[in-house]
């Protein structure tokens, strides 16, 4: 049985910040696609469908970059805080205990 006694808050912060940023970037494209769909699906829409789609996809790219930066920053701050809090509690109450097993699965193939 092994125990995780300490994590590097900066390492955890980078990982969580990256994942939060990617999720924010992908979600901005879904939001933009839904906006395009809702505009084009209106009964009284008289504009060019292609122009609306291109404009909103361009806006989605810009929005995606902005959301990636904000979500990445907040994810980084959250990851750093969680790592710091974990280290304080692990020092006092003990860390997470995990059982590791050596596996030769890749060597046997």
C-alpha cells in the first residue's frame, strides 16, 4: 500500500488549468453552433445563411480563445488551491492510500 503524501500545487494547477481551458474552448463552439441554428431556424429570417454561419464561427473562434484563457486561468487557480489544501490535510491526517501492482501486460504481448 502506497500513500500520496504531497502533490506539487503548480503541477496540479497546470493540469487542471489546461483541461478547463480545453473544455471552455469546445463549449464555445457548441454555443456558437446553437446560435447559428437558432438564427437560421427563425421563420422571419431573411439574411444569408452562409454569412451568418461564417460570422458566428469566426466569433466562436475569438470567443473560444478568450474563454480558453479565462477558464484556463481559473482552472489553474483552482488546481493550485486544491493542491495546497490537499498538502495541508495530508500532512495532518495522512494522504490518500493506493495499492499499486506491477503489471507486465505490455511485456507479455
